[in-house]
């Protein structure tokens, strides 16, 4: 629990990225239990239950990854952004927003905030990201946040699809 509480707060123009809290579980379960969200992610199961959210939050602070609640001042938690390690140990950015919050530029804003933090406060000079080839919205988010397409396409798993799906590898350099 302490490891969660000491995570930094990142302020962007309209949002705050803060450490996750155990009491975020209800809201995360509410927003994440959506096939259109889960099918674009590697590890999110569908259906997504309160037990999944509790287990996800209980794991925070373990390992080298960092996850943040994306919080809107009027709406509360609207999604999650964070970094895990890819297969080569490099930081890899991931994010999702609840569907009511799509189309407002929030993912781009959150990604830029997280990248600024990763560079300035976490000392990272390169960050990877991957998006499924059938997810052009996420490709746009990454483009707008300053990522470049590496030309590499791999088959990556999606728990919700229970299938391997072509996935484009992107890189961001500080
Ligand atoms: C992908 C996701 C994070 C985008 O969030 P968002 O806040 O709507 O994204 P933004 O508004 O910052 O930017 C989306 C951009 O994609 C564009 N876009 C949306 N749908 C598109 C499509 N089908 N084809 C091409 N571009 C598209 C938008 O026009 C926008 O670009 P613009 O600002 O230049 O107009 C959100 O839809 C989501 O959470 N999806 C499910 C989970 C997910 O895909 N996570 C990422 C996994 S790699």
C-alpha cells in the first residue's frame, strides 16, 4: 500500500495522473467492463469484474512497472495509464479510457504527461508502445504524443479476444 501512496502526481492541462488506490476498484470495474476497451488491450480480460479490479490494484507497487489513475476534476477516474517492461526490459506505455471519455483528446494529454514524467522524474530516455493494427485511434494517440513507428509488426495476444493479433511497435525518444 505504501508503494502506491508514494507515487507522484502528474498534472496536465485538464487531467491529473495519480497513484492508484484500492478504492478505485469499483470505478475501474465499471469502466473497464466493456469489450471495446478490453479487445484493444493485451491483458485485460472480458468480462471484467470487481474481483479483477481488486486483484489488479493489489498488484500495484510490485515489480518495475508504474500505473496511474487518469483523473478528471469533475468525473473522477476516467482511465488508467502506465508503464510495464516489454520483453527486452524496456519501459512500455499503455493506457485505456472509459468509453464515455473517448474523443476528447484525453488519451493524448495523459500520454504526454506520463512521458514527461518518465523522462524528467524517472530518468527514461526511450519508451516503447504497441498498438493493434486495427486500433488506429491508439496509433493516432501515439503519433500525437511523439512516437514513431518502428516498422515492426508482431503477433501479440489479447486476453479478451483470445487470439493473436498484428501489433505495431512504436518508440518514443526523449
Ligand atoms: C485508444 C483510446 C485510448 C483513445 O482515447 P481518446 O482520448 O479518444 O484519444 P484522443 O482523443 O487523445 O486521440 C484519438 C485520435 O484518434 C483519432 N481517431 C479516432 N478513431 C479513429 C479511427 N478509426 N481512425 C483513425 N483515427 C482515429 C481521433 O480523431 C483522434 O485524433 P485527432 O485528435 O487528431 O482528431 C481509447 O479509445 C481507448 O481507451 N480505447 C480502448 C483501449 C485502447 O485502445 N488502449 C490503447 C491500447 S494500445
